[in-house]
C-alpha cells in the first residue's frame, strides 16, 4: 500500500512538473511584478475566490490554503472539497521557501528534491492583508485569495486588474464556489 501511494505521488509530481502540456493563461512577454510581503501577516487561512483552470484542482470547491510559519520556511496545507463546498475534503501539504520579494518556491514532494517544485509569486496583497493575487511566471496557474469566503465586486475587479497588468487573460479565470 505504501509503495502504491508513493508511486501515485510520484506520478502526480511528474505530471505537475511538466508545464509544457499545461494551458497558458498569460502573455509571458509581459514582466510579472511582485510585491513585498510581510510573511507574518500572510500566514493563516485564505479562501480561493477564483483560479485559472488546472488539473490538480479539477472538481474542487470550497478550496482553502493555510500557511504556517516554520522558521525560514512555511508549511502550506491546501484543502479541496470535492464537487461542492460541503463535499468530501482532501488535503495536501507542501513546504514553501521565500526566494525573493513576493516570490516563493513551493515543494509538494520533499522526499525527491527538485521534483514537484512550483513558483508562487504574490502580485498583489491588500494593505490589510484581506485579499491577495498570486501568479506563476509560465502563466499556467493563478489565483485570487481572500481571508473570507466571499468578497465585494470591487475587490474582484482590483484582483482582475492586477492579473491583466501581469499579462493574464482574465476571460479564462473561474470563480470558485465557497
């Protein structure tokens, strides 16, 4: 059973690590602009308000991400509810390491260094840390996150403006049921 679980984790990681087949939602000729982030204030629970389609969140609703500081790194616990916000939950832990202002490397498979590592760039964070916009340089992923499960239209408009300024095609983004 452990071998099967490890094999499935490896297969998932290999698929995650091959962005050439992933959809691209941004014009990569547009430079991405990250923001400085106060890591202590960024920690805690975030609700996924919107995302660009990706295979690892297929059929996910009620998505949350919880960040916990662990010295120079932090733990990420992503939780997806299958189908509906009250559907069965599945979670996945990762380790994140800051690598520059607003830039983090997230490692979903620590047992195999370099495999399953993704870029997580913070493109915007509200002054009160109630809203964040996150992207990835290749443009295969991007998210709008909030401290609450619902946000005002003006907040969503701000997030979409940030995504567009960073080369994203916001017509492809999906709202996430919370």
